[in-house]
């Protein structure tokens, strides 16, 4: 997202259509679907760090059993997005300053490798796909759609990994992008610490020119800028209405 822009929160629809463990079309709610919805709410910062993910509330929101919710929470914990605290339950993770530093250090290393490989593989068709994401990202910022802007920013970085053609790097980056969003939710300053649309274009154009060295430099500068503008004294007030936040999307 742009450095001086903080888009508004998206609103989820009611979870009533999930009553009885079935979606709006009468299908059971799979673990993957629940994981995806909770994961998205965390990454898009609709569920703030420190939010308690009560099993009862989640069961009600999705209409599923505690056993199923526990499986999903365990998978989210493996992805470092949820903390499972003995005798206290599950909470949206609150990354430490040390963890935040390490995540951005890892991102610089991984994304440097990604863009170096991508520069050698970039085609006009691939660049056009990147440009389409960046145009959508800009439009989301312009209309104040924070949820879409966050998603599209992540899509840009992950599309670069696809272009690079290394599935291991892509897997690493997917986790790091998710954890970075959680870190920015914990410590970010709305005016300074968001992904810059202009920075994305600078990286993309260097890749279009086949200039791997410039792409690596711009990507590292971009990620370092975000890290340096995090507010490690920030505090968050977690929302508590899980049913509203995690309810079924409109039209499901």
C-alpha cells in the first residue's frame, strides 16, 4: 500500500448461513475453508494481534465441531499466525521485535533471490500480469479499500516468486509475507510502514529491463524502508466479535 495511505476496514457478512456446519450451499465447511478465512482475516488485519480465538465463538461462527476448530488452530500455529497458550487457548500471534527483525532479514534474502531469478525469466506476458496487479493495487488504494490493497500487495510479491520458478522460495515467501502483515499490524504506522505502490513499479520495471542487480537493490531498499518505519512502541486494541469478522462472505 502507499506510504501515506491507510484504507478502510472491510466488513464481513453474517455467519448465520454456516449454522449446522454447512455453507450457504448446503456443503460441509472444510478445514481448508476455515483456515483460509481466518488466515485472510489475520493477514488483512481484520483480526488484530492479541485477539483471543475462542473455540466456542469459532464453532458458532463456522457451525463446526471443536475438534475441527482445534485442527485449524494447530495449522495456523504452524504458520506462526496463532499462538496456542497452555490452559488459556488460542490467540492471534503478537510477534516480538526480535522476530520482526528476523522476518524482514529473511525476506530481504529470499526476495533478493526471487527477483534475481525473475529477471532472467521475465517475459512481456509476465510483466503484463505484474502490471495488472499493480493497477488493481493502485485502484484499491484510491477507493480506500484497505483489504483489497493488502491482498494485492501480497499478490505482487508472490507473483514474483511464481515468475522465479522456484517452488521452495515461493513457499518460504508465502509464509514470510503472511508474517510480515501480522508484524505491520502489530507495529506499523499507517502513514509510513505500508507497502509502496511506487516501489513495486520500480522493481517491476527493473525486471522488465532484465536488470537483476537493480531489481535486487530496489527490493532490498523497499523492504528495509518498511522495517525502519515500524513503530516498535505501538499497542493494539484487539476486536472481540469473531462471528462478525469471520462470517461467511456475501453470496456464499
